């Protein structure tokens, strides 16, 4: 019996006992949405923002759902020993009993959640964070990337392409405009100003992206949300990616060329420090 406990449709049970129907629309059509939320020492990081985005994704797909997600997730984390975990949650439109693209309003959503151990990046500190290399590649996704949907094949393919080229993330570009990473948002720094692609249906509104901008605003770091080109990327002093379980990660190489001086930049160090302070306030109950 597996010791890992998962949540499925109202029950907490060992992972190897959880079952869904082969006619579940999440399995057949990717008719589902998800979230990934970090917990540090059992405390959630930006849960409210993740649940707000989940609400946006569910509303976009017209999947009705009323569930006490905070209660479910906090219990799941406790059952898995607390600690440093990322919680994955997925809501599918449910089991239609047969394979048919059309649906009606009588369906009951399938709700699933599980945990994965994560590294405490804040304990690692800025010197413990490794810079990464990225590969720039075509954005082959649909035009509703603001929905955190499970149709992730384009993301998987570009991430695999990056890995096989010796890079750790793929940055995607559509009609000459950079969108985001395969599983992250993009930032670049030029002459002390922070730039990031503006929110649209071409990118996911990252919860970490939102926090970067919040912290930049509070700290008086100038920033702009704007269109960015490949040339802007090559010309940047610093490039970062952001995501929930990684916070902000410095990019040291783009398509084999060094970014700026090829080392972690001063503004990244400042932002990592701001994240660490935010995390500290959260852990001590000051936020
Ligand atoms: N963009 C994409 C395509 C993602 O998959 C993710 C996270 O998985 C992000 C951005 C970052 O979002 P967040 O900061 O909420 O983790």
C-alpha cells in the first residue's frame, strides 16, 4: 500500500487506491483545469491567488464547482506530513459514461489533489539557486493560455526540446513577440528597468509574476508590462523566469549566448531577497 495520500471526490485515500473512470472527460479530452500551489513547512504560499485563478479557469470552461478547497488542501498537506510540498489539484468536467464531445449541465466534476515534495528555495538562499539556460522556440499553443488547462502537449514538447538541447526551460515566441516559458513567466532587465509581457489570452497570469510586480512596486523598482522581442531578450542585462515552486530563477544563457555578464544579476539578487523577506513574514505570521 502506498503511503502517499491523495484526495479524490470527497475522500482522502492512498494513491494506489484512487480510481477514475475511463470515460472521464479530463482523461479523454483534456477537459479539465489545474493548479500547483507550494506549501512551506505546511503553510500555503499565495493560496488565495491560486484559487482565484482556478475560479477564472473553471468559469472559462463553464465547469460549476463549489468546494472548500482551502479545507481540502490543508487537510491533504497535513495527512502527507506537512513540510515542503507542492500541491497539485485538478478539476475535470467529470465522467460522461461514454465518449462524446458534447456535454450537458448534469455532469459532476471530478476533483483530485496530490502532493509532491519540493525544495525549500528560501533555505537554499541566492547562492544555492542555480542559473539556467533557455531555448527560444515557436509558441504552438491555442489562444486561451490565460486558462490553466490540462492540454499541455505543446508545453511538454517545447520543454523536452529544451532539455534535449541542454537547456532547462523553453521560452516561446509568437509572431515576433515573446510570450512565456513552458511552465513559467518571463522577465528581463534593461538599464535598471524590469520588463515582462503584458497580460493577455496569450499567456498565463502567473501568481509569481503578480508577486514580482507587487514587490517591485513596494520596493520602488521601475517596471513595464509590454511586448518583448527576441532582440530585447538578447540585449537584456538580466533575464529571469518565475513560477510558484521556483520563485524567480536567473537565466544565464539564451540559445547558447550569455545573458549580460553571464552571471546572476544584481536586480535578480534584490528580487530574490524581497521574496525571501515575503516568505519570512508568511512563516512568522506577519503577512
Ligand atoms: N506560465 C505557464 C505556462 C505555466 O505553466 C506556469 C506555471 O506552471 C506559469 C506561467 C507560472 O505560474 P505561477 O507563477 O502561478 O506558478
